[in-house]
C-alpha cells in the first residue's frame, strides 16, 4: 500500500528530508480549535470527535475553545486576530461562511480573511413536531396546518440561524403558513416538545435521542436519501417537494497561513476520516464523512450564498 500524502510528509521530516530554509516544524505547540457553540452542544461533540482523531496524527493536542455567540461572528473575529501560523482553527458551518455575509451589513471578518482547510462532515435536516399535536406524518401535519393557516408556529434557534432559514424554505416549497418563534439555543426544541411551537427543522444529531424516546415526532428529511437512523421517515423529495438544506461542517484558518500547513492539516483530517471508529462516531450523530480539498470550502460557500441570497433578501432580515 502506498503511504498517504500525510504519512509521506511525516516520513520526510523524520528522515531529515526537509529543506534547509524550511519553517519550524508544524505543529510546534498545542492547537486551538475554536467552536462557535457552547460546550456539550452537538457541534461541540462533533469538534471533540475530530480533534481527538487529528491530534493523534499530528502528535500535538488539539484543544477545544468554545466561543459561542452571534452566529459564529465572535469566534471568527477571534480567529482572524490570531497569528497566521496554523495553530488556531475554527469549525465553520456553512451558515457562518455562506449566510452571515448576507445577514449582517457590518461584521468584523470577511471570507477573504479566511483560508479553507477541509469540509469534513455533512448532514441532512429533519422536520419534527410535538407529540401533543397528534399527527404521525408530514401529510397529516400539512393538512392540519393548511386547514388552520397561521394558527401554528415554528421554533428556531434565532433569526438567521439554519433552523430558521431551513423552515422558511420548507414553507416556501410546501405553502405552509406558520408563524416564526425564535429562541436562544436549546429552548427551541424544548418548546417543540411541549407543543408551544409545534414544528422545527433541525440537524438530527442533537435531537435523535428525543426522537427515539418519542418526545419529538419526525415528519420528513431534507435531501434525497432517507436517514439510516430513521429508515421509516420519508424525504421531502418522496413527498413531492424538492427541499435541500446544506448541512456541512468545515475547518478554516485565517488568511496568510502557509499553504504547506493548510495541505498538511487537510491531509490529516482526510486521513482521520478513514478511521472506522471516527466513521462510527459520525454516523452516531447522523453525519457522513466528507473527504475534500482546501479549495472546496470557499467554493461551496460561494455556491450556497448565491442560491440563498434571494430567500434571505425576501425575508428582509439583514441586520
């Protein structure tokens, strides 16, 4: 078997093959991995899963730093203030890179301040409702809402959050008339469970236990493939609606990090994703491993931004 790009790079260093003018070996100190969500959240668990695997390959600790707030703006502002030496990373969801520039007129970073490293995981979204509503599938929910337009509300984790915009896409495609009720973080899913705001569209990783314990009723999945964890729940496509919501996660660094460091970390992440234990952990969170190139991050962000600009503009939620 031929060694991977990452393994070959490490072998060259160990054999003294680095050129005389090379920068100090990377990494030469612990790596900070900035997460724009609180500790214990689904994204925090995902980041720690990746950090554990990559740290073994890089032979340095990858330390999680939680900096929640403002749809990732606080964390990204911190990232661009750090040295461009590759020792500070940020876990960016697609919304941080593709939607924030559309949502905020004045933010302290631009995508041009960032370097894509890797897209490493992707997930569909699942629409759920409250058991108190008494419906078991999307068609029953749809009939109930359409017979009572604007009577029912949907929850989100805040204006401009992926849980907000994904449900607005569902509304647009299905014609459902639902009122928006934004919350701060986990309060949204609690509200849906209680039936106060009985609908939500959300990544499944953080709520799968609530679905399995029948505290939330899954209705439909975005994309074209059913979730392995919810084999009886149809996709929106099966129901006749073309509804796709991007759900990928990436690693970015600040602009100016040397290209060889970007390539080294990309190779380490791609290598980590081949680990059966890593794959198992991702699947437990309803995530699919994604092997990518550094340039894929910003190319995908630009594509999503173009697709969603009309939806965000129509909502009039720019701040």
